[in-house]
């Protein structure tokens, strides 16, 4: 059994202690969720496990076997923009991965110029190497992964892909290598709900170990069997999934608070004794004096995270908020909105979800006024005070200090109960302790910058919030408070998200972008929508052609001997053809750029469909003469 061990890991970053003597063991088949507020070191820990960073001291705290392989999906993309997708996804150095890469490159070359002799020889060599390494199953698995993640063009340059597409290529590359340990930093970012559902099932059945950082609590709950929580430099381990973690954490904190209370009571008693000025304490009392000093040093050991309070005031909002009428919009010839109309009113909670590239963020940009419709009208209410939380932060001067950045928006603001609070207090409520207020923005983690950016938007007291993938790069604690804030928010909220948990808690109406300008409206929770959609697909799959029997029989009254034999097997033959039809269709979905095989499968599919049609017609004829 392959394992990875971490012993006495300590890591400091300036005045901040990220890791204080951490030790843990990762077993085969472990599914570990790594949790902590932004800035506690989640990404730093993954970097150390991946060998991209080190702890303090000369000794390496990470212990593993020489043949132990680690795959790392990081937040940053490291691909060469000039490389192709196939070169990026098959970067592994194992013989099988090299064989698959050579085969896919040879296949692309052959498809581009099938008459070229060198391309034919390249393909022949690659095919022989695939047979030698027995790499065909690895190739099929790779194509399944690529297809499920929406990667359908292997010869495209990385530089021509969007940021979201590049992240999916990076995820595919990590999964295809099938290492002993997967390190996944926010794997669900830039995935639609169908891809997230597939990834969930894939990781459940993964043969190696897994550590992941994710904001998606449903995803976390359904996959993990251990939870690591980073808090104040320490690592707390919980056995079970996210639900078990929530329960056990509450109990742990209750016990710690009880112990802290008892220490304080004992310290108070000892303090009274020390202040009494007892004469002739002598050496017999030295142990008690030592005990007093020990109690004093151990007080306030329990550190708890204060909740992030977002009880900020909002401006009054009129009944009419935003309205689009008969809107049309396209990008590079691709139609995204086609005669689209939407009325948004005060108090609405709208979740926007669906396929990537279907126009979700485009709609938010239109609602924010950053883009204009090609035709149609867009109106914004007179009382609207809009804040737009985009996927990327506004440009932030790395040399500017946190408090100065917020002061650009306001020196102070009001809470919902009418109190006035300053920027320094707001920062503290947002888990930025006072000693950090003078910190330069360039020294903050990515998640801390996102939290600071969100705070700057909210202190402007908006009454309409546009949120584009707000769950990306925010920690779970911040998301929980943001969800509670939205629940109490007096204004209107429109959020683009694929996070099922977030949408379940915040949205009352869904706009589901299905592609090709089709936008469905659903009133209810995201989980209910997905369940209904799954049931509808299952029903469609079960449906079989139903052929009505004629009410009147023809002159012929019974089956011949040969027809009787045919009748006894024809329904089984129809069922077998339907099964083969499904199998061939599924295999076609997994072929990627193997156009030769695709043509063979397409030809066979047409043959099956014709045979099926003939069999059903035959069944229809024979059924007229079957005795009831």
C-alpha cells in the first residue's frame, strides 16, 4: 500500500505562521477535503506536497516512496500558449502516456493529410507502440475524460483557449496521468453542472488518494472520507465527510471552550492566592507558584474564528429594477440572445446557470451596462445602485495598503440598524485583524484579495448585486456568511453560478442556459431542477417504439410454422439491436479525434437503425396474426 507521510512541517510567511509543526499520513484511497479561511495556507500546503515549495528548516518534511507519483491541479496555468491541447494533456513521462501522445499526434497528422507518406509511417509506428505498451484502454479513458470535460479539439493552441477552457485542459491532464495522489485546487471552477456531476462519480471510483480544496459543499460532502481543517497554524483532522465535519467541529469547539472556562476559573483562584501576600511561603509553596505561572501561560489557548458580519445598510429600491425587451446579442457570429426578454423586480433572487459559453456572463455584462444589445431595449430603474462582483478583481495596486484601498470607496458606512462604522472596524469584521490593515495588497493571498474586493463593493451600500461565479476562490466560511447576507439583503440579487449548494440557498428562480439561445426558466431550488432533468432524461431513454395493432385482421388468420418461429425471437432481436444502438452511440461519444473509427461506427449505426426499422415493421405485420 502506497502512503505519503508529513512530519513536523513548519512554515512561516513574514510575521505569519502558516503551519506549526504539522504531521499527518495520507493512505491509499483517502479522499481528503482541505478546509480553511482564505490565507490559512491551503494552496501553500498543496504546493509543499507537490514539491513546488518547502517548509522551514533543512529537512524535507514530506516522506514518500521513490515511485510515488503526485498530480497537481493548481490555480495557475503553466502551459505553453504555443502548444496544442494534445501536447498539454499528455505531458506525463510514463511509457503509456508517451505512447498515447504519439498516437494522438499521428492521428491528427493523418487526418490533416492522409496521402502524406511520412504521416502514414508516423501513424503506423504509433499504432505499433500502442500495441506494445497495451495503451488502448488508457487512450479510451483519456478520451472519456476529455469529452466529459468539454474538450473536443485536440489540435487547437492553448493560447487560443479561454481561461476556463485552459483550466479544464489542466484538470484533464492531471486526471489522465492517474497518479498515486491527486492534489486538486478548486477542481469545479469553470465546470458546468453536468461536468461536475461526472467528476464527482469519477473521483469516487479513483484508485489512488485525493486531497482537494473546493468551495462546493455538495461536491465535498459526496466524495470525502476525511477532512483536514487549517486554523491558526494547526491542522485538525475529522473522519467522515463534510456533514460529519460540521457536527464534530461544533462538539470539539464546545469542549475546548469548556476547558478554557475551567482554566480561567482556576487561574482566578490562584491569582487571589498569589495576591494575598501569604507570609513564609517557603519552598513548599514553590510548586504552587510554578503552577500559577503555567496556568497564566496557557490561558487563551482556544482561538475561534469570529463570524464575518455583513449587516450593511442598503439604499431604497423602487419596484422596477432592470428590464430587457426583445434583446439580441451575438459574439463572433455565435448567437447568444435571441429575442430575449427579462423583467427583474425588487427583491428578486435569480440564479443563472447552464452550459459554458452559452452567454451567462454576457447577460450580466449587459445588465451592468458594460455591453450593449445589438437590438432590443434595456432599461435600468432610477433608484438602482448596482454592484458587480466579476470573476476577476479590479486592478489592485500591489503597493497600496489595505486600509487605503477601502478608503477610496468610503471612510465609513452604515449598518442595517443605523450605526456608523469606520473602515478599520469593517476590516476586523471581515477577519482582517488590526495588525494587517497596513499590509500591502501584493502580500495578500488570492482569496484574501477576493474578500477585500467584495468588501469594497458592499460598503458602497448597493441595492442590486450582480455576482459572477461568486463561489470561485472564496472560502466556505465566507460563502456561508455571504449566503446569510443575501438572505437578509433588502435588494435584488442576480448570480451566475454552477455551485448547487450556493444556488439552493440563495436563488428562488433559475435561468438555465442550454445553448443555441435556449434559456429555460425554473422556479425552485437548483437540486430540484437537476433531479427533474435527470428523471426526464431517464424516461426518454426508457421509451421504446410502440406500434399499434390494427383493429381489423386481414384475410390471413394465423402464422405459418416459420413465422411462428420468427415471432418467438423477434422481440429479443429488437431489444438486442436497441442495446447495440446505445453501445455504438456511447462509443462514438468517446472517440475524440479518431475519425477513422468514427466513420466505422457511424456506418454501423446506420446499419443498426435500418435493421431496427425492418424488424419493427416485421413485428407489426406478424402481430396481426398472433392469437390473443
